[in-house]
């Protein structure tokens, strides 16, 4: 892990920690609001009307803060995931099989040779190759009537 990656990871964890603290604070406010409302129901006082509106406003505000905090956490986690590289895209078993066949052939393989050596049809191989190319895992170069498939890591 290089210095920039470790700094970015530190910033991510620091952000998550601050969002977690905000979430806990909002949750505590919500709990206090529920307790105050329950006590007010059991023992009404002269301030009941004012307390009801205060409890309602604080409960709504804390719920809103909790939702926003969760959205921020999800956003931070998705940003870290997109910086992670190829792991951003989960691969199917079929895609793994295609990648393994290309690896065994030295990182380069013609698509028609892949069709004949795999258990997949020509259309299925074509679709899998397009998916892998969109994920940035392979490069496809035209070679006559077929394509040359090149693993990105092998370049």
C-alpha cells in the first residue's frame, strides 16, 4: 500500500468515525425524546403541550440526522470501493472461467480459440468478453475475423 492510499484510507476511516459519532448523538437524542414523551404520558404537567411539540421536533430532527448520516456513510464506502480497482465489479463463475483460460494461454488469446476450448457457445463467449472488457479486466483487439483478448494485468 503506497502513501497516498494509506492517507486516503485514514481519511475514510476518520470520516466514518465522525459520521458514526453523529449517528450515535442523533440516536441518543431520539431515545431521550421517546423517554420524555413516555414520562409526559404517564405524568402530565403544566408544560405538556410545549413538551409534546419539542419532543416531536427533536424526534423528527434526530431521525433525519440518522438517515443523512447513513447515506453519507454509504457514499464514503462506495467511494472507497471505486478506488479499490477491479474488485469493484464482482465476477461470475463463467467470467472467472474465461479469465483463467486466457491466463493459461499466457495472458493473450484469440476469441475463436477461446470458443473452441471452452464449454460456452460463440454468443456466450462474446457476451462474457464484452462484460469483462466493460469491467476493464481485458482488452479486445480486432485480428482479422476474430478478436485478440489481452488480460490487463499481463500488459
